[in-house]
């Protein structure tokens, strides 16, 4: 069957939103000096990273034929390319971790998620949707169970402090492979055993007809509905008598601080385990099934809206800027980490809304240039060359993840 055209503008635009959101979260704090939720953190925390991973699944599904899976031979080519891509991303992730920035670098986790996708590339949408739904609930439960078991075996303090890197993976962590793998799969910032749900959901979405306005509208409405429902349940749980005090006692956080960080992201929630309350909190990066539904709803809503807007805006001035940012996602992601590392090494303060605005302007300028020239970024071009090295031109498979 003929493959889909190389790119969907709405998917690229959604990836641009994810990148802008990640950058904003990287340079802002959960709370302002006045103790209120930081507005950018409130909007993007958890959701931007989930969108980034979901779009990886969408891109893989589009490369694998979109609504109709590619033949087995073409899928085998895509698997080889995806395996190579995962290897390059893992190396890049370790290099970015070595920069020492106070950023939870996602690239090593991203690489493992690509490996998870390898056996799923020819599944149809229904099977992928069922798998994603089960993973969305059972993945966090599995992570909860493994963390609780680890505490029981090693002791609470020993497990919480010693079974996690508490930094982004770096080359030095290769010397402790068991700890590195435990962090990537279970205890780290993006535990693959639960975050795999976002990738599989993206694969399922990529099997839909994303060029149809009805599909885009359903994604937008469904995403908003799921996210709002999860937020509503989470608010009810958070507001129940004694809940905040219970979390404060387990994490050591001040109750007045938790009022904000339970909305914008509270990484100390790992200390709440083995209390089953952990499973019912809709806190960014908290890791619960409810948070997974909230984050996926946010991601799907953004994708649906971007697909709708990409149809309406057409050739309007500036319409290609956000998709341009999305096309440069790897270059801009790594580039902004290098910038943050250089500024930190030079002792230059770079935090807050002003810092986010600077990064956004740089990203949008790069997106404008990409839209004008049609050029890919240097890391995107390098990645393409590496993953296709030694291949002849082969029919039936798209050039790569969109």
C-alpha cells in the first residue's frame, strides 16, 4: 500500500507545544515567591513530557502505515531503524545527563520506550487501544508494587535513597548498571514501566485517520473530558479531610507548600509509598493511574486541537512556525540543555518567566527559519543518516517517525 505523506503539520505543531512546555518547566519553579502556583508550571508540568512521549508513538504508527499497518518486510526495516534510533537517543541522553543541569532529561527513557514499541509496530488500532488502556492503569500499579516491595526488602530509607539516581542518567552511571536500569524502569523521573502507556496510546492514535476533522475533534473533546475528569477526582481526593496532612507526614513537606506543589508537581510523593493514597493523587509526575489519565488527556487534547488548527490556518502568516519548532525537536531539546549547562557553569542566573520567554523566542525563531527553508535541524539530519546507514531505498515504509 502507499505510505502516508512524510509529515502531518498538526503532529509537528503538537510536538512544538511539547517542546515549548518542557523548556518552560525546566526554567521555572513549581511555586512563585509568593507561594502561588507558577502559571507555566501549572499548565505544562507532566503534560508536556506525556505529550512528547505520546507523539513518539504517533510518529512510529504513521511511519508504520498509519490506519493500515505496513507489510511485514517494511515493518522489519522500520524496526531496524527504530533500534538504531534508540541507541543514538540513549547515547545522547547520557551526554546530556553529563551536563549536570537541574533538568530531568528524558532521552534515555525515550530510548527504552522505542525498544518497547518494536513488537507492536504491526498491531491494529483496536489492539493497541486495549493495551494502552490496560497499561495506563496497571503500569502505575506495578511501579507502586515494585517500590513497596523494594522498601520492604531493603528498608524504607535505604530503598528511597539508594534505588534511584536522583539525577539524570550520565555516562558514569554505566558503572552501576543495576541501579541505572532500576531508575529508568521503576524509580526515576519517567519510569518506563508506567510511561510506556503514553507511547502505546500514541501508537493507537497513529492508527486513526488523523487527516479527518472528525478524528481531530474527537481527540480534542475526549482529551479534555478525560483530563477534566481526572482533575476533578484528584481535587476531591486532595480536599478530603486529613489527606494533605498525611502526605506532609510521609514526605516531610510543609502542608502550606503542598497546597501548591500537589498542583504543579511534587517529586517527593515517592516517599508516600506504600500508602495506597499515592494511587489516587492526580499530581504532575506523581506516577498514579489518575495522573496518567490526566496527563494523557492533556496530551490528546493538545494533539486534537493542533490537528484542527492546522487545517484552518493553512497558509496564514506564521502558521508554519510552531510545526517548524516540532520538526527541530531533538536539536532544540539538546541545544537548550547545552545552553542551560553553559549558563550554569558560568554562574549566570537563568530562571523564571523571563528565562522561559527567552527560550521560547529562540525556539520560535528556529521554527520560523525551518518553516521558511524546509531544512531539518543538524541532529535530525544526523539521526536520519545514522538510522539508515547501509540501507537501499525501500518501498512501503515512511522515512521515519513524524
